[in-house]
C-alpha cells in the first residue's frame, strides 16, 4: 500500500525502492508466499509491481520483474502464477508505450 501511495503523489523513485522486498517472498514455483498457508501474496506482489510500472512508466523495472517471474513460473506445476502473469505481461506491454505518470 505504501508503494501505491507514493506513486499516486508522484514520488516514483521512493516507491520503486520499496518493491525489491517482494523477491524474498517468491518461491521457485513462481508463487509469492509471505506466510505459510497464505496464497494471496502472488496477487499482492503482481498488483503492487504492476501499478508502479503503470503509474511511473518504469520500463526497466517491468522488464526486470517480468524476466524474473517468467523464469520462476515457467514449467511450474502450480498453475496459479500463469493467470496473473498474463495480466502483468499485458499491463507492462501497454506501459512501455506510455509516458511516465500516465
């Protein structure tokens, strides 16, 4: 939520600095699990990263996370990451052609 608040007021750099902690949550199968038994972390992570990319127009971050998530979720026996990943890919493709802050 803090990342979203920072992005909404145009503080894109501090918002982007808040996102790397998601990497600690990501398992080898592509899911983001913040606590055992809680499976909402994937949606939280993809939403936060995707919203930042859309608001800040941060193409570099989009490419970095997309590569990381594709590598982790490719061949995953867990189908859950595939749907949010498709949405994330669409959002990041749309962002690369828009200007920052739009």
